[in-house]
């Protein structure tokens, strides 16, 4: 499964979301297993019970446990795919860095990774906005040609 990301931040956000979903599924599994396990009648303090406890039948508990385990496996595989994509992305940036000038790298880093606008970059670096746009277009063209070379190889 090949995933394309326009920006590095989108990839990082997707990794964070996948980790959060994985933790939620693991917590749900742990809670379901805890509720499904045998309970000691002597350990229950009936004076503190406000409402009637919710009991789930055994078959339903087993189905939930199987479903949560399946979700965890799916999230782990998805997270591995995202981490791989991040490594490929960073490796591609490293290879691209060798063919770029320092100003091109600075524009690329600020615009595509830190998500600064080209106008803000031109003001920070004290260059003309049109010149920064040209540099950004050169970077995009290099990325496209390097991407084609990487997919051919």
C-alpha cells in the first residue's frame, strides 16, 4: 500500500492519530477482558453500588474481545506502514538535499515542513516574494523528477 502525502506535517498528524486509535483499542480490550473475568463476590462492596452493574453475556464479550484484537492488529499494521512512509519521506529529503542549494533547503524546510507561507519566508529571509516563489517551484520540480526516478528504480 503506497500512501502519498503532500506535506510532512500531514504524515506526522496521521501517525499521531494512528497511535491514539491504537491506545484506545488497547484500553477497550483491557476493560472488556477485566469485565469478562471471574469476579470475587466477597470483594464487592454493595454499599457503594449506586446503580445496577451492567453485565454482558459471555458470547458478546468474546465477540468484543475478538473485534478489539482485530482492530489492534489493523492499527499496528497501519502504524508500521506510516512509519515506513515517514522513513521513505525523510530518506527522499536527504537525497534531494544533496542537489539543492542552502536557500532552497531553507525554503523547503520552512514551507513544506514548518508550513510557513511563502510571503512570511520572503520577509524572514529578506528576499523578494517572487524570487522565493521561483525557488519553491524549482524545489517542486526537483521533487517530481526525483520521485519519477525513485519509482522507476
